[in-house]
C-alpha cells in the first residue's frame, strides 16, 4: 500500500482519525452513563446525564435503554465512517494499553507528591462510586479541558498571534518556535484552570497549593498525551489513573 493511500492511524505511531478517536472512547462513555444513574453524584462537566434522564421521563429502565441504544447507534456510525481508517479491535487494545502505560507512569511519577486524590473529593468510600466517577472524569474532563479548552484555545491563539493552523485530531506540520511557545504557555494556563476546577462545587476540595500544583502537573501530562497521541489516549489515561487512585487506593 502506498503512502498516499495508507489509512490514517494504521500504524501504532499514528494518531487515530477524528471519528476513530471518538469511537475508541465509546466504551468509557457508555459504561459511565449506565452506572452514574444509580449514584447521587455525577461528574461536574457531565452535561448529558440530566438530559437523558429527562428524556426517559425519570424512568431508570428507560434511561438504560436509551443509553444502550445511543451506544449501539454510535458504534455503528463510527464503524461505518471509520472504515479504512484503522477502526479495528486491535486499535481499542492499543489505546487501552497506552492508557494503562501512561497512567502507571503518571502514578509512579506522582509518588510522594500525591497529597489528595486526582479526581476530586468523593465523600462515598464505595469502589463503585470511585470507578464510575473515574470514567466520567476520563471522558468529560478530557473533552472539556483538553479538546475544547486546550485544543480549540490553542488553535485560536495560533491563528491570532502566529498565523499558524493545527489539527485538533490528526498529526499536522511542526509548529514554529513562536507557535510552540504559544501552545506551551496555553498548555500551562489551561492545566492551571483544570487544576482549579477541582476546588469548585459541592465535591470540590479545600484549596491547598501543594495539591493545586500537583493537579496542574498532571494536567500538563494529560495535555501532552492529548497533543501527541489524541483524545482517546488521554481519556483512557485519565480514567485508568483515577481508577487506580480511587478504587485501588
């Protein structure tokens, strides 16, 4: 197969295409939504569960049915659109393994620096709660803070101040030094916002500079995973890391 016709994301080193990248996160998305309905809490960035529950007229069984139907429909869409773009079972395995490896490296690097749990303060010691919230944090926080805040924000800043363009999903041309500095600065800023988010709301922690800096560094690590390996890898890394901390602590 020639380089011109080689499907995007075919090799291990390639980032998945847009639809494939999103499809690789579908198991986490569906499993989270099937579990969170049985809890009294949800991830603060989750804007979907409430709408689905209202659509189900408050019926848990209808909600579960709707969630499964969404998962099946989107799995079909992703499989159809992703044909020829490495949307294969082995890609799920690859991304899952990458997520575990990156999460292990993050956890080992955190080591003695960890003072508080990464995913926010969960007031229920149930492992089921920790597992479910880890999935929600993995999907929704990466969507909010890495794709929208960092990804879209970097794209806008580069357009305004460096006249450069980047893709939010595919590997693009290298940035100039100026563009790299802009992206790096915004990566730090967006990671600081991500860290600060964990001190807001009913489940927010009490602010401490040590835990703020720790979460900022983890945010930078996840930003690097997103920028180099894609959305799915960042979601799996975040979810696996939180499961390690919240479920197996």
